[in-house]
């Protein structure tokens, strides 16, 4: 996760042993470089400055630990993340809609979730609701074959809502208890996005009124501040329930996680740090915050 940026933070705290006003100003600038928003960066540094005064913390290592604790507090509560996850004890029919722009890894993430849910004794069904890319349908079918998971798919160019409808039919006939729908990732106009998802909403509400319905946005962590802009657009359009961060194994700086929590109140549910099915794990605010400042 953001190894290069984490190293920069470690070096900063290692060189600057004693704190000063200049120390805090440089730290704020560094956080902005790490994909914090400027407002968020200066807000957390102001809080850190006051905390250091109150608790008489005047050395770099102590400040770094205090920063990690502040960052952890700024994230969604672990209970909120846990409540949003899908566990083996929950057998309620669940529909997960994966949203996001092209290239963020939605299809692979759908397969990872299916693999994870199978290990939890769930019966997943993959719904190829990205009907605008033939490759996405084919890719999901390949994942389904590898995992031994049923895939509901229509022809290229079909109606995404109809795919979800058929997946619900399959689940209700005993074929599964968890539907994971891969949706189109083209850059929608907001009105087109809203209309497409409203249609899916109507299908889920009419066909499976008692189902648990979750909308997760998949974000590429390497896109930095642009990830927040994507989240704002989707959240305004469809009221997201959380975020899955992909590609945390490359050049991701990681600060956007704190902006998602601070600006949009969106919890990160899972992180992905590789292409294999097992490369997905529940988000841990404590570990993430320590890693971000180079303490893990």
C-alpha cells in the first residue's frame, strides 16, 4: 500500500526529530501530496498540533503515532465496516451491485467476492450486468467456470436490469443466496447512470422486496484524488453503501481513503492488493492508518 509515499513519510519523521511550526506546515504539504484534500490535510494537522501541545509530544516518533491514531479515528468505525460485510451467518438473499468506471477492476472484484462467499458457505450467483462490453461478459463467464459459480448473462447490448431480474429468479428458485452484479463502467452522463440504476432498483424492490441490497463502488487506489471525484458522482446518483479499493499493491498513496470518510462518510469495506482470488481482505482502519504513516 503506497510504499513510495509511506517511505517518504518515514523519512520525514526520521529526519525531523523535534517538532516545530515548520514541521507541521511541511507535514500538511506532504499529506496533500499523499492524496489528502488540502482542507482535510490542514484540518488533521491542526488537530495534531493541538494534541501535541496538550500531551507534550515533542519528538517525531511520538507525533507519528499520534497522527496514526487521529487518522484511524477519522475513518468509519470498524463496526460499521463489519456490519457492511457479508458473513456466513447471514443467509438473507443479498444483492450486491458493483459500480465504477472502466478499468478499476469490477469484474475481477466480483469474482473475488464470489470466491470469498463460497468459502463462507454462501451460494453466489454472478450477474453479467455489464452488457455494453462483450469482453466483460466473457471474462465473468471464465471466472464462473474457474470458481464453479453460476453466471447469469445475456447477449452483448442487452438490458442490464433484465440480467439482474434473471439472476433473482435463479436465486429464488434455489440456485443461490447472494447475487453479485457486475455493471457497466463506461463514463455515464449522470442522468443515464441514474435511469439505468433506478431500473435495477425497481427490479430488486419488486422481485425481492426482502432482500439485502448493497451498492459498492470499486475504486482504483492509484487514481488518487480523481477517485474522490468518481465517488462523489456515483454517491450523489445512487447513494452508495461503501467502497472497495483495488490496486493497493502498486503506486497508490492511500490518502484518498481518509477523504472518502471525511467528505462523503463512505466506509471502505474491502481492499484488493493483487489479481488472485484470495487478494481481497476486509478493510482494517487500525492497520491501514499504521501502514500509512510507516509504523507497520
